[in-house]
């Protein structure tokens, strides 16, 4: 059983930065076929994909974060990071970590609020 623990959310002003972290406990060794990613859900909206990275290091981003967010992984620590720069009010959402290995595992989410 894989358990995901997110951290790093909070309140930031527009244009600011935050780094989210997600540690996957119980995952053991990370395989190249594993996928770790970040989704977000804003109030009244559906959950949407932000970015994901494979265990082999291939990353993919939603168009609305390209050039602003960077996803990275540390397989030795079973941890994935999301560096968020140039944050906008519309980035306000609960950010969820996801781990895909045969089935989806989800974290409980961390709130990111972008407001002046």
C-alpha cells in the first residue's frame, strides 16, 4: 500500500513562488514505468492534471503551467516536487499528489492560495 504525503502549500502573493513536495511511503524502489504527478482542484471546478513525471524522468505539463511550473523527482527519496513560479490568482486550488503503479494512489491535498 502506497501512502502519499504532500507539503508546501500556503498563501502567496501573485508573482510569487512555492514548492510542493510529495513523499510516497511504501512504494519501495521506483520503476521507470511508475508515474508521479500533481493535479489540482479549484472551488466549483473539476480536478485537472498539472504535471507528471515518470520514474525514468520524462515530464509532461498542462499548457496553463508551461514555463512557470517545474516537476522533478528524487527516486532515492521516493519524492516528487513541484516548483511553482509566477503564480497567478487562478492557480489557487487544492493540489493533489498522484502515484500511478497499476492503480492510482492519491494524497489528501495541500491548499495553495494566490492572493494579494
